[in-house]
C-alpha cells in the first residue's frame, strides 16, 4: 500500500502525520483532549528543521504524544503535540538539519549540519523522531492502521514514558519510504547515528535547510 501526504501540524488542527485516515486523526485528537498522552522528555524551547532527499525506515511505529519542555526566554513550561515516528533502522540520503537562533548584537545565527551525500547515506539504529510538521511523498509496505500502541507485536517499541494508555491509536509498517522530506521536529533520539562526511557550520543570518511555504 502506498500513500502521498502533504500538510503541517498546528495546535488547533493537530493530525497524526502520514495517516491516510480521518478516523485515525480523530482518535489522536481525542487522546490529547483527554490528557491520555504522556509527555516524552523535556525538550528545548526551539524546534529545528530537517530536510532529506530520502528516508527509508524499517519497522515503523507511529503514535501521538506531547513533547514537554522549556520556553525560550521564559521560565514557563511549554507543551507541543507531536507525532512520534520510531524505526528499528533507517537510512537517510542528503540530510540537512538547521537551527536558527537570535544572538544579541549579532542577529540570527544558523547552525547547519549536512551529511549523507556522495552515495553514503546517514544510518540510524533505534531512531525516534518527535515531529511537529512533515511534508513528504510517502510509501508504506505492509501497513496496519489502528493498532493499539501497547500491542506487543510491534517490533519497534514505543519510547518509555511517552504512552499513558496502551490502548491508544498507532500505526505500523514493515517499511516506510519518504522522499522530498521537509520536517520540523522537537527532538530526535537514536541508539546509534552514523553521519558520513559530516559538515557542521555556523552561518550568519537566517539560512535554514528549507524555507516555509507562503
């Protein structure tokens, strides 16, 4: 089964990314409204952008949660609805990650990381992405929609502490292939992350991996 999905995520129209089902979206929204989804770990007060030509992930698990953390420039806590996408392994081609930070006296400074080109993709094991927005072309192999997140047959397990009720909605797939990826995220975790030909740069001004569509 394959599906192409485009869109963004906002508080007032929170949807489970990449799910080709209105019922699936409603299930996650109800979970959030009832406070049924636990926070993951404390995240920083800044989200970051990631782009890639292609991400091929094995043993996908995907479910809704809330990322809780700090607020930039304030001592208040922040809460962000996210879709957690977990893979037992993933290969990422031509990956770019960027974070734009305002620095007093200097203006915006962009931290930009690039890897996974020249025929050598970045490789991650036990990869989890806390995603706020995703635009991509998506293809799923052996897709199951509506599986309980606590179902023991998931090969990739949920992140400990991110699920308050094992009966909540999730989906899984043997393989997920995403192309032309444009993503905003609050966190990424991995057991191992191999980044060939890594290039990290501090750039003057606002130079993210991609510009938002107007």
